[in-house]
């Protein structure tokens, strides 16, 4: 057991402890936050672009992520639902339920299935179904910015996950042994609501109002625009602070209060969204490159590129693909291929708990990703572009 996992009171083989060791950003948060603060305070166009992207990330994505997580986690607490236990009790419905868990925005559902497979409680088909169905944290970004595209991607991912999972179980019936983890927590426990959680909730609530006005294309008055900017930058400052001192790497503990879980996971997702927004904005503003024209030169390879990026563990690369799609740089065919092929943060514990199964499941998810990606490329090239 490492010093960090021992300090958090985590079993050394818990999904969170293994994810903690694998994640390359665990010791870089201070550098990242200081860099973002310096960029935001920088004079001239660089600072203006940075602050604008912080505003857009908070109002356009963070507040909707927070509202969704609060609804989901609040419902779990209210109705006392334990999705992991429910999944383990199923037999015939295991694959559809696993796919639904994977399809839910974020990575928690897919990680639950990953842990259940390593413990011998679900089939390989259920694992493949969950990883096929999941879009990870990129789903939040797509739902908030392109709901019509999300309304196509998520049902297709669900159907692809169920079909692929059933095919896998038809031909692969043996369990691949791995490191069992039946009672491990996903993340360290934060059993109480903190002041930072309340503060973030108080800022996110008016931020949600601003986000809804923006979604309905309501033009604010100059005074309201100024107030909105203050609220958004205050919310982003809180997010940076919360993420900087957070003991949570990506997924919160299911036993924690709903408000605490919402605060922690919204902060984590926002950092990735902001990074993708800034990366695109800086290239667009300062590089002089026409990214859309650049990618159009390799248009036939875009679904394949989307699948290959989907093989990369974590949510950052997948959020970048979604950001490029939102800005019209890559086509829908690349988005759908990436959405089906990517496993988000669920791939980290899958590799740590059962590397052979993780590799096999990742290969299996590439087949429906390539089929759907190239189906849209050849038969509906302009679809939702």
C-alpha cells in the first residue's frame, strides 16, 4: 500500500487506489492551477481569451453537469439505490443493465461494471457492453452543447453495447481471472458536507440560470452580462480551488453526501472541459491554422482516428474530440466512432484489475465503433455536422 492510499484509508487493490497510481496528473495539480490563474490574469488577448473560455466552460457545461449529478446522486440517496448490488443480482438482464450503467454520463457506471467483472459477478459481455455504451465525461459536454447530437449518439451507443455484449457472451463464455475487488470503494470517503460544497452550490444555482438563458439565446443587458461574468469567474475560481485540494481523483465515493459528490466530480470534469476549450481557442486565435481544412485532408481516416484516440485511457482525449466536433473541426462520423470506442476513466481500473480482459474488451469495442463511424462517413457524410 502506498503512502497516499494508506493516508486515505483505502485498500491497496481498490479501483481508486489503482487509478491513483496510474493517473499521471496526480502530482501536477498545483502546476496546472497556477498556470490557469496566470493565463487568466495575463494582459491583452491571451488573458481575454482565457477568461472567455472560463466563462463559457462554467456557464455552458459546468452548471449543467452539476445539475445532472445532483439529480442523479440525490435520487440515489432518496430512494436508497445501490446500482452495484442491483447489477450483481441480475442474470438475463445483465447486459442491458450494464450498458445503461455505461451509457449514463460520466465514468462511475462503467467503473461499477468493471469492478463487478473483476469480482466474477458479471460476464465479459456485460463488461464489453458497458465500455461500448460509455462516452465518459465527454457525454456531459455533448449533452450541454449539442443535445441533438447527444440524442443520436447515446441511443446508438446503447444499442451497440447490447448487441456487442450479446455477441461476446455467445462466443466467449470463460471468465478471465484478475484481481478480485468485491468491497472496495471507488474513491476516498468524504462523509460530510463541507463549506466549499455549499459555496459552490450557491454559485452554481444562479450559474444554471445563466446557462439556461444562454441555451435559449436570450441576450442579457450589459449589467446582467457583467454580473454573469462575475458569477462565472467566481464559480471557476471555486472549481480550481476545490480540484486543487481534492482527495478525489475522478470518481467520488457512493456513500458520500450528494452535494459533496456533485462538487467533487463537477470540478474534475470542468478541468478537462476547460483544458479542451483553451487548447482549441489558443490554436484558433494564435496559430493561424485552419483546423477544419487540415482535418478535411484526411477525412476518410477520421473515424479510424476517433477509434484510436478512444483507446487512450481517461476522459481528456475524448473531451478534446468532442470539443473539436462542437467547433465543426471533425465530422459526426469521428465523434460517434470515438464515443463508442472510448472507455473514459473506466479503462484505468480495468487495466489495473484485469489487464487481459481490459485489452480484449477494448478490441471488441472497436468493431461497432468502426462500423458506425464509417456508416455515417459513407452514407450520411453531412449528418449533424
